């Protein structure tokens, strides 16, 4: 339990070129990238913190802030856009009372956007954790959220 | 556990054995469980098939397969039943016992699950007679139906890895490169460079250590052709990669997959493990003496990493920023060593070319553009899905014959190809052939295969603004023209959509575009103006209407539209009152029209979408 970062580093054989994968595994473990773990990572792999943070802030997949229990991903791909995904996103913002990128006060949801999830034919698509919701419309938002 | 195949002969024997298993006369049900069928509930349907087959004790009589993408995503969950090539669409869990009872045991066709032709209502039973499929040439995607992507033996049964064996034991690397060159295969990632020539340069480049890379960072929003291939038939990509490595002289490969494609990651990882166990990957492949290892890397959600040099930087564990390509990556790429990067679809074409010969391949498609191309046909078209067509086909044939035309009897407005680097093409160009050169001539590009159809309800200024917003966020910021230029263009477009546009704005957009095209470091910046330039070129009147009349003809741009109730059409049912999130609509009693308070209206469109009487208008 205590040294999860070491276990992750070990899995990749301390290979610097695998840093993105290592960060992804740390995020999968904690739901975000905790500062103390990144400190540990920097020391154990002998990589400057600047390099770790440059990756952690460059890639959209990483979050330096704690995220909610459920991650909502709204697809903003072109196919979803032409079918009105922006309106779905606004509806989610209204109902959750947060803006995109934020986490609800009770830490139940984090509202994120993604550029394409690879199921464009079914757009607009929203994904909550591992569950996909296709052909979304405004009236489907509330019943969907109630499941969580 | 299987012992490794140690020779070509052992592979061929296994192939024969597995192939015989395909023809046992059993009923075969193959259900699509691709990423696009999942939002429609394909997972529970597949589970229900499994339990129903077990419940009825039919395991020996039915060959049940959960496969990757079949292509016709619009109608998911879908299944094919053989013999008979029966195509069932929109299957629900409750339909499963009936399918087993009627179609498996009694060989009857269930009418309610068949595809019905839109115009005539005629039912079509066989998959290969559906307009969606019969107008396609599915040389790459066709086998998805026969393959459980997590079972290497399914791939081997369809002739998989025979091309690898042929390459290793019959063809010298130079000969192999010659075949690929002769086939005329051009890179499917978008640029359309000759694959054989690229391989040749990499083979000839100086250096002992060389790399081959699969670019599976399909970042174009609205394109998922690579996703369908990676999840549905990962071994075809892997086989192509190993053949390429042999031709080029590389012993290490990388597969860079988008993090947003969890299923692709999973299936590719399984494929690699299984190939290794079978002696088709790793040391001494099939006893040939050729060693090759592959590593899979996940992207981090950055669009720019689809650019080859940015992708390689990311593979090195660095920030994914591109570099100027004075020296090509085939000479100095990953860790400054010769590196050959190709798109997923390019790699998947290789086994086909090796098996069937370059002449066969070059006969498909049009001169200079041989082979097929997979498009993800999406947007406002009736039949959305993954389509594979010969190059040179007309846009009209894809959208109207395969795609079945525009949804809800609306009017076609534009088709967008090439993602954020491409453009929007109008109706007058629908008869243009779809290939690398013609699309570029029209101001768009092939890209990695997104094809998004738009109708009269889509605003072209909004679309241009959308792409520029996307690119502004995805610009890595390394070079100034891209970082600043895109931002300014997006601001101008924002102003236009908010009714604050000035008459000189169109000219200004053109001017910034020139600078972006000429001075950006990579393609992200230099092609960024395309969505703007094509929409100005083909839909200038829409821009003018926003700027001069402060009107959005398509009714999209919020600042320029107003919702109102058409009293004569409103039956006072109150549906809109219940769903309005801002309480802007007041119920006035049954059979009396509702009243909409403009000051409270947030223009969310909920009332417009929910009203079945068409009593809400947008002006």
C-alpha cells in the first residue's frame, strides 16, 4: 500500500522513456498526480522535477488536482459537435453546478472534456467512468447522472 | 499453453487445422462489440447470447464470436448469422432467446430485426446486399467479422501471418521493398507519401539500430478508422509491422496508441502477448533467425503527438513538441536513429500486398492512388459507421449510396474531411473523386479518414470557430506563428459568431492564414487555416450574413438567434415547460399556447428538440 510508486517504477525498469506510462499508472492508482508521489518519482528515477512537471502539465490526460469519484468525459469531437455536444456539456455544467474541468463539492463528479473517443457514429457521446452513453440529448442528462 | 511455432511448416499446419475448424457446418453468430456498439448496449447483448447458448446446451452446435467493429455503427448492436449471411440490427437483450430459438434452431429469419430500406421500407436479409455494405470494398475490415480480436488463432485461421512467413522465407528485404513500392501504397496517415520509398530511405540510412513505429495516435476529432482496425484486427497491424521491420532491418518497434482508446490498448497488448507465445514475435521468429520486439506506449491526450517528430519526442519520455524536419526521421528520428513511422492503416495493408501481390493491389483504386481507404462516416448522414472504399470513389457515392443520404430529410450542406487540417467541401464538389491529390486540390485533405457530413442546421462559421478553438488548445506553443496566429484567428471568428464582426475580418483571416501556412514549424500550424479558408471560399455568404446582417442563417450562433413559440402550432401540452432548465416557459392551461420569457431563455435548445409539433422556432 505504502510504496505504490516504487512498484510502478519497477514495472518499467526505471526506463526514462516510459515516463508518460509511469505517470499514467500513478494517476490510475490515485485518480490524480499527487505532489508527494511525484517528488518520490523524481528521486527514485533521478529525473529533475522540472521534466516530470513539464510532462504532467503538457498532456491533457494528467491532473495535478484531486478528481471526483466518477469522471465524466464529454466528447467534443467534430462528429459530436455537429450533433450539438456543446449543449449537452452546458446542461451538465448547469446540473452539476460546476464548469468544465472542475470537481463537484461533494467530490462525486469531475467534468472533463475529450477530443474524440472513437465512437463518433453514436455522437453526441458522454462517458462516465467506463460506461458509454450514446446519442445524448438534454433530457437524458438528468437520468444518466442519477445512476451515480 | 501453446509451444512456439518453430518453422513456416508448423505455421502452415496450424493454419490448415484451424481453417478446417471454420467449415464444420455449425451455425456461426458473430456479434459486434466494437467501441461504437457499446453505447448501444452490445456488451449485455453478447453476455446474454453466451448464457442463452449455455442454457440451451448449444455450445457444440453454435460457434459464437464476439468481434470488433463490423462497420455499420448506426444500427448497433449488430450481429451476423451464418449460414445465410443474416444481418440483425439494434438487437436488445430480450431479442436473444428468440434469435436462438428461431434463427439458430429453426432456421427462420426474424423480420423485426432486419434492415429496412429508408425509401421503400423493403426488408433486406443478407448483410452483403445492404446498400451500406454492397458498395464498399472491405479488403482490410472484412475479416473483422470472423475474428475474435483476443484470439490469435482466429486470425491465423483466416490466413494470418502467412504473409510474414512468405516475407521471411521467400523475399529478400530489397525485393520486399520493391513490392511495396510497386503496389503504389501511399501513407494512410494523411500526407500520402509513398510507403515503399520511405522504407527504402530508412533501410539505406546509416546506422546499426533502426526503429519501426506504428502511429496509432489517431487524434483527428471525428475519425475512428484506426480505432476500428486496432480493436477489431490488431494482428493485421502487427503482422504488417513485423514485415516492415524485416524489410528495413529494424529489431525494435513501438506502437503509440491514444490513451482515449482503452479497448485498442487492451486488444493490441493481448495480440502482442499471443504473437510472442506463438513464436511470431520476439527472438528467432518462425525459426528464421530474425529477431523483433515491440513495445506499446500510451499517448497523453495531445493532438500534436500525431505529428511524427512530436510522437518520437514523446516516445523518448519528453514533452511532445515537434522539431523542424530538415533531416528526415527516416535518417534521424527516435534517439537520432533511423526511424520509420507509418499509420495503423498503412501497416495493415502490408500483409495483403505481400499475400496477393502488388499488381492485385494497384488494380484497386485509381491511378496513383491504389488500394482502399477507411473513412469514419459520421455527422448528419443516415448510415453512420466505418466504411472502406476504393480510392477515387466520388464523395457523392460515399454519402448518398453508402451513407443513405442526409438524416431527417434535411438538405446537405458540406462534408468535412481531413480533421482540423482539412476543409469543408460544398455540394458542387460532391462528384470529385476521393483521393490524396483531388482533396488537396479542393482545399481540403485526406487526413486519417474522418468524413463528417453537415446539413442545413450546421453553421459554417461555427464549424471554423470550432476547429480553431480545438487547434488553439492543442498547439504546443513552440513556434510563434502557430501559437499566436491561431489564437488571433479564433478571436476574430468568435467576434463574428457573437455579432461583433467587422467587414474587414474576412480579409484579416486570409492575411493571418498566409503567415501561418508559410512560417509554422509543423503541419498543425501550417494546415490550421484550411477549415477557415475553405468555409470562406465555399460559404462566404454565411460569413457576410453574420457580419453585415448580424444573423446566423443556420440558427446556431447563440448571440444571433432567438427562440419563440409559434402560437398556432402549440397545443399547450407542457412538455417544454417541464424540461426547460431555466423556467423560461409558462404553462397557460391545456390547448392554450405556452409563453416564452426571452429574458430568462438561455438558448439551450431543449424545447426545440423536445417539441413534436414544431411549435418552437429559431430566428
